[in-house]
């Protein structure tokens, strides 16, 4: 299991239509000029009224119209000085790609930099979201010719810009644009920022936390080996979990880990997977690491189904593979609802009830309703207590993901994201991501230079990072002088500010989550498995652990991506649970019984199909009082065997009785369906039969005596005379006997 197939990667840079705009909008603005041409000699310093920069070729002014050859994709790929200071000359490189089916020739690239610093995040967003034909600003645009481009071909243009020569002043982001056009109009544009720090003052830094998840993909709960294979693929070089690991090893990236993932990886027979788990353990020890509930269950689905069980065998404490032990340094107080939606109060309340009061709120939830930026911490009161929420900065998050996420999914994880999240445009290259994040944080520092707020970026579970790019962005932020990347616990330790925020909805059910009916069925099945497992007494974990793990699997957040497959897994899990609890320990059907004594035992044969011994209690329930049960009988049935359990009963009368046999767990819960049989009760028949037999024996004995008396002495019996004649001897007469008289006559014995 060491070979892992390659997965297609969809780089964040491959978004060609991002800046091209709609052709219809270009045609409507066909005669609009971007700005008047200005001679370089005329720009000796900043002017009071700024005008859009020209986009001229060396010969003529280019009208902002659509080119007959189509549009170009333009990306800023390198800025030599992410933060320029006096004396620096900045080299800006841009990649120009022909995304059409026709060649492009005669195009010219132009660099424009505005001298005014942007200190408002709203202005930064407005510049980033501007369309293809919206104005660009700058007094002295620099130009570079673009070679002919065949369809799909790319080239790089380069500019060297001296901020000092343009009299830039102060601290902050400047609008930077690289436009490409020809005689027919503007063909493409890249909008970014030049960061300039003219005064070099020491500033109190913004503390920025970045959180990423380590979770498994959606897998079939009936096939544990498939889960290991899927995990091995996700941890292979260049894949999602490998990228997360690399970023964690080189930055202050905080981690939220599903412990079951570590259990699967650490016990795998795949050397590459076990090596990944060892590296992840080392990286987790050097940053703030939080455990998610095992199998990463969907908190929203549980809350909306009113499944609030939080015990040691609940879905929020489901068993993990190999009972992997979580390191003591990891925190277990973090709850992370599903990505792409704003969690409601029911979900947050369940998190608090589960002793996970630190709750991640993303997708624009708990947005600050005032002007500016505040610390990304908020307290939310729930019936179960106060939740200490982490409020993610949506704009920073989207800018970071856009420049680092290699997954094919949209960085906005769901169509249910708020409008604020959807309005953020992407920065498709690492360089653009660096400049956008520097611009945003500089505006935050300018707003509150002495006490800037602490902010957070939370990457969705699907984040497949460009590890090199993400590391470069975070390193650039740390090197800026006004940003310090830190771990999430730094933010969580801060007190929430008393500011007005958008309230969380009381209840909001997502279309992607598992329905309440299905969740309730899984909960009932989980309870049945846990109850049934008591038959194994001390080995009960061998029964409930695999049963609960299979039921918990369809509840994973990862299954939101494919509801159809998830529903299939739910049905399979329910069927397997029913088979476990109803067919593992059963009563063997039997024929009717004749019961002819006043008291005795009725045998009930019980079959144990488990691989562990099962201790059960058998209860008989007659349908008539002529047969009463003296007591329940408890026996231990060996694994894989059958055994008769003797149940004591007493007969009070005679007649046929329907008896129902029930098998119970040691705690008294019924295990399987009832089994019925008929008992023909004949009370006292045994005693009567005994007396009849004894009477017959006595009668035979007396009859023998009577027959003997009636027949008398046998005629063939020998006399004394016969003996004398036969022997010739005269028997001696005892002296004590009187002599017979002469008159006595001999009588022949009859």
C-alpha cells in the first residue's frame, strides 16, 4: 500500500477569466478613455487633483475597448520589495497569458502606481474589485513591450520603480496596476499594491493567527482499509495533508486535528503514512494544537436533531482507531462547525454543553457593525453557558486562500456564505497575496497604531495549500514590522471587546447537513449498540466501539460534499446495527413442552453469535397464571456457542399455556425479538401417577400371596418316611419329646 495515485491539482493561479470582465461591458464602454496621456517630463511631483494614469502605446492613446483578438490574463508574479522604504528600487514582474484561440501581437504593458496611501480597508476592497475598464491611477506609468503571443502562450514583463522619485510619503498601500493593451483597447489588467514605509516608525504589530484542520476525507465506514488508503493518498507528497504539515513545520500555523486520523496513520502498515504521523506529532508539539471530536462530526446536524448526548460513548466522544492516545499538550476545548456557513445559536450551545466553549465562527458571522476593524474575539451567551468565539476575518482569509489554495473547490466553501465573503476578489499569485495581506494589515494598523486588534485566518477543511507559497506569505507578514503571526491560543486568551456585532441566528439549517430524522435514527441506533454491549461485561468495548464508530462516520463534516453517498452510508450503518443488536444473541426456536410436575425448570436454548462471551438473563412470561415463573435465570454463553438456560417455574393448574421467552442484557434491556412456545401443564399428574404405580405394585404382591395360600402343600413334597426309605437311617428322636402312645395312629401327610 505504498503506491498512491496522483491527483489533478487545480492551482489558484489558473483562473484566467478573473480579470477579463464581461465582453458586453467592454463593448458598452467602447469610446471611454482610461485617462489622458501625460508626458513623463510633466510629472515632477504629486498634484492636488489626481487623474487616472494613461495607458498609451508609444504612438497613440489606447481607447478602453475590447480587442478583436480577445483578452489577456495578467498576474503580478514578483515584487522584489514587499515593503519598500526610502532608497529602494522595486522590481515588479507580471505574467501575461493569451487565453484566447487567436494570436495577440503589438500589445504594450504598462505599470501605474498611485502616490496616495490607502488607509481604509474599504478603499482597498474597492480597488481590488474594480473591473477591467475601471480607471487606474498614477502620474508616470512605465511601459514594456509584450512580444507576440500564440494562443495559450505566456510571457513575463518587468518594471523597475523608484518610489523616491515619485515623492511617495507616509506609510501604507499604494494602488498598483499592470495593464496590457493594444490599439484596440485594454486587453487585461492586474491590480495589486505597492507597500511603502517612508517614515520607518516602529509600530505596534497586529497579531494574526492562522488555523488549519487535519481531517480525513469522506470514506465508507464499512471498509476501514479504504479509510487508510484514502488517508495515505491525502498525505502523499503535494497533497492536502502533506501541504498542511509543511506549513505547520515552518510557520506558526495552529492545528485542529481529528485524533482518529492520527490513530489510522500511526498504526498503518504503510511506512510513508507512519512517517507522516510522526512528523505531524512533532509539528503539533511546537504550535497550538486542538483536538476535534473524533471523526469530526457535524455539530449543526446534531444540534438541529436535538441530539445532545455528550457522554463517553456519544457521537461527540466516538471511539478512535486503535484507541490512539491524545498528547497531553493538545487542547480539547475547541469546536469547529461546518465550513461555509454561519453557525446558529443551537450549534454554539451544543458546543458549550460538550465542554468545547471555544467556537470557530467563520463566513462573516458576528460581523462588526461599526467602522474599522476590531479584535476577532466575541462572547456569545447560550443556555449552556458562554461561548468564547473566534471570529475570522473574512477578507484576510479569502485573500490568503486565493493565493495558496491548490484545491479545485472554490475558496468560499459554500454558496451559503455571506455576501461579505462573496465580495472579496482573489489574488491568484503568491506575490499578489502578500501585497493584499500587507495592504489590509497596514490599514488596520493605521486605524489603531497604538493598540491594533488581533485577527485570525481560518482555512477550510478542504484547504490544499501551496506550502511554499503559504510559507512565503506568512514570512513576509512577519518581516513587515507591523504583523506578528502567532498561534490561536494568543487570540483566545484575550477578552472580547464590547462592540456591536451581527447576532447569530437562533436556528438555521443548512441544506448540506444530514437531516434531523436520519440523525435521530443514528442516535437511537447508537444507544441500542451501547445498551447491547453490556452483554460482554468487561469486554463490552469490543462490541460498542466498532458499532458506534460506524454510526458516527456518516455524521462527519466531510460527507457534506456528497449527500447521496452519505445517505447510502446511513442506511448501511443502520442495517448493520440492527443485525448486531437483534441477531447476535437469540433464542433458538423449540417444540412444545409437556410440564407434568408442580415445580421444575424449563430449558431455553440461547445462541451467541458474538466473538466474545455473552452474559444474558432469560425471562419467561406465561399468558396464564396456571404457570408461574419463580425467578429469572442468568447465564454466560460462550462465544459462538449455544447453551440451555434453565428457568424455574411452578404449575398451579392444568392446561395449555403460551410462554414468551425474552433475552435481556445484565442491565435489563431486551436484546432480541421475543420467542414463543406452548407448555402443556398437567399439575399433580406426576404424584397421581406415582400412587397408581405404587398401588399396582402392592396389588401384584398381594395377589402372589393369595395364589400361594390357595394352592396349599404340593403333593410332590417329600415326607420323613420317604427320607428313611431313601437313606435307610432312622432319625433320632429328641429326648425332650414325649413318647407317642400306643393308641396313636400314624397320619399320612397330605
